[in-house]
């Protein structure tokens, strides 16, 4: 990408898209295009086709998606598969029709089989049964990957697919029903401390292990891949290390400064037992994550606390 290349960031208000936008601006890219959902509904094919036909986009970061935690995925599977299939199908096809130079499709490590060996290598995709609590979302993302590969094969496009691990960072979703585990824990411990509550409930047994990647690290990886990766195969983005949910809860508790008890609700679902990605491929290309988990959580909590104070 040249600094004056016309670059479209789909989903620029979300956790991932906003980080990619910040990274591009920081590096001096000045011809950036983005639209709110009200301005461009990516679920509407006519709107998407018209947008690409008139804007002459050269590069696309496809970070727009319907996302959520275990509860949201489990309760609303039709919404997750419908919206994600529509968004990615419309954008990928319109990018082909408009002859964009390159597109980066962002999937998720939840696409890997529930019981795949650890760490998760890219070649484990489609080798086993998916995690039931987010099957609809995973199937949609797998369809997006296959669509990119199919367009590359049939039409000679340059559509690449990256699989980031669990993410957190600025502009995260802190809703206790629809959010992922880390922002939910930050909010739970903060509110428990403010309200002087004696305990905080954490879903599950605390034994599952998760890997967490700061969205600013992810954005740097996406820019790196757009400029240096041309392969048809998917590529993982992660830190190469994980932590149990119990250890994560204790770390958030320490950072927030909450002194009460942590109570694990063992009747609630755990989700996938472990989800650590193998980052050998991207590391060998020359990219590694830079932000430690503790430093990242401290910065995210500071911003959340400041925002909470403003709203009081």
C-alpha cells in the first residue's frame, strides 16, 4: 500500500476496525474511506455494490462483523450466521467486481475444531467438530475464508484471510450480556468495587485457557500482512501464550483493586477448553505481538474507568 492508496476500512467503529484505522492514520496513510452503518448497510447488496462502483477502492480491510460472547452466540445463532454471511459475501464480491488490489478478511480462531490439538495450527481447520456455542458464527467465518480462496482460484484475486485470537482494547464492548470475557470481567470487578459488593460471579469453572491479543497489536499485524502476505492459506494472529479464566479474573481483580471474593458459577458453560494459536507462520514472516497482557489490561481499564467517571 502507498500512503495515498485508497483504503476502505469496513467496521471502522468496532474494536478491530477502529484499531486498524488508528494504525493507518499513525503511519501516514491519508486516503482512508469508512462509513457508518447508517450510511452504508453492508447487509444490503445494492448499497455495497453502488459504494464500490463509485469509490474506486484499492485496498479493503474487512473487519465488519456481528460478534459477541458465549451468551449472545448461543441465544441468537440465526442473527450471527445471517448477518455475517451477508456482510462478507457482499463486500468480497463487490471488491472483486471493482477490481480492488487486495482484501484482508478477518476471521476468528473460534473456527477451529473444539478438540483440535494445541496450539492451533492453520492446517487444523475443518478437521473436527466445532464448538456448539458459537457454531453459527464459525460456519459463517469459514464460508468467508472459502469465498476468498474460491475467488482467488477462479478470478485471480488477492484476497487473504487472517485468524486473530481473542481480542481486547479501546472501543471494546463492555455489555455484560453480549461482551466477551475480558471486558465483562473489567466491568464486573469495577462495579463490584464501586458498589462495595462482597463477591463477583464468574461464569464457568475457571479452568478453560484463553489467549488475549490487544487490538493495537492486531492492527499492526493486519497492516503487516496487507503489505507482506500473499498466500491463499489462512494465517493466525496471536501472542503464542495463554492464561486460565481463573488467572485472568485474578489479574483483573488486582488491576482494578477489588478486594472481595471471586465465585465461579460452575453451572454456566465453559466454552472451548483451550484455544491457543500457533503463531509460527506470522512470526517467521517478521511480526510478533508487543503489548503484554497486564500492560494492555491496565490501559483498557484506565480508559474504562475514566469513561465511567465522565458518565457519573
